[in-house]
C-alpha cells in the first residue's frame, strides 16, 4: 500500500490514479526536477488547470509533493516512490513516454528560461556605483562576526554617538562604550535603546577609570575578566595631547592575546581640522607602530582605508588608516604606562 503520508488508500485507487498517461508523464517530469505548474504545463502541452488537477490526484495518494514559493506552486516526486514496485514501474513508463515525445529533454530548456530574467536584469546598462558603503553592509558584517574567534568582550573607547556599536554589539557578547562627553553619550544611549542592544554598558569618563575596570570584570567569561578580547578606538587618538600614553592605556584594557584596533587619520595638512578639536593632524604609520610597541603590543600593522569606505562626514576627505596590534599572551597588564617623555611620542 503506497501511503507515505499515513493516508490509507485502497490499492485499486492507486491503480486508478496511475491509469492516466498524462499523470505518468507528469510523475516522470517531477521526478527529474522540481517544476512549477506553469513549467509542467509547458512541457506537457496542457493548460495549467488540467495540470493542477492531475497533480492533485497524484498528491492525494502521496506520490507527489508540492511547496509554495511566493505565487508559484512547485511540484516534485516523493522520495518514497522507489519503495513501491507499482509506482516505480509507473515512473519508468512515464519516463519512456517523455523520452519519446521529447519533453524530458526540454526540462533543461525550461530551467534555462528561469535564469533569463536574472541575466537580463544584470545585463542592463547601469549608472556608476556611488562611492558610498552599501546600506546593507551591517548584514555582511554581522555574518562575518562568526569568523571572529574571541567574542566575549569588546571596548569602544570614545564611542561618541555610538555608531560603532551597530557593528560591535551584534558580534560581541558584551560591549563597554566609553566617552568623556555626556552630550555624546546621550546620543549613544538613544541609539542603544532604538537598536535594542541589551549587552552594552555605557560609561562616562576616561578610558583608564576604575569604572571601566569594574565593567570589564563584570563579564561572566573567565578569559575576559582580565581584559577585553578587542579594544577599538575610532578617530579619537588625534584628540589626545599625549597619544602614546593613550595607546598604552588602550592596550592595558586588552586581555592577553586580545587585539587593539585604532582607526585614525594618516598625516595631513588640513589646518581647519583644528577647529574640530584635533590636537594632531594625523600620524605616520611608523609613529603608530612605535606607540604600539612602547605599550607592549606585538606585531603592529598599519593599513590604509579606502576613501569610499570613510562615510560622508566632514573628515571624509582625509586619509584614514587602521592600526592593529596584539597583546602578548604573557603580557602583564600593569606594565603599560607610557614612556613619560612629555612629547608627541607620549
């Protein structure tokens, strides 16, 4: 008895359903490929209402399955058909008919026709892509988060209005957002509330404050208790009067084996940025690497950031770069105190 869905049908009902040659052909085509009712109608040279009626009869006895995809109904043969000798024989008979009338060979043509709209769409002349980051970039970054090996804790030092939290909060289990400006933190809190980020702790004050240390210690992850897996400082270093000391403070927030990521400007000569409270007009890559090594970080690397990724803010015309360095697994977090020379290198 063929009733894979648990519907008991008299054996004669199965024979009756399979006595129609159109249904044998339909079964053979659906066993070859999952096809829509419209595609089956084209291959069988029948109208869609007749094909739907024949497909319904085969579905009632469990031989065919269907699924909805938008406005289309796609039909495919049940995987259980090979277990019944009568149905298997009917399938072989239907395949023979389809081979003789050529409909089986036309399945490939029908499948190619599915791709035609896509080929046509992407072949149309288009305007040049604007030099901005796609609005769906957040989805791409979220998916790539699974590639980050350590995601217990991150620090956003100088969070400002919290825009970096849109990237960090979906990836890391907990994020500590720090800023000295209560005006900026109010904007960050609004963003956090709007996004529903329940894993972000906001702290007002300096990056080396006791409040930050306590926030890092509150995580339930044992490894992150001694620091963060990643510390980010995006476009804040140029505001510090002693940038080397700031890098040392940021490095002290990293757990052993954690990463420091500093995004800031390469050296430039736009004096108007002084009006934005910029203490420094960018940094040479060598300077950033020197700051990192003095802070006890290993393998510092500086990479230029393509201009089209730098948004549409007032600093979009400046050269951006990223410093990435790693804290030694054996590094003592109490050892990073800066070099105390009182110059730009401090």
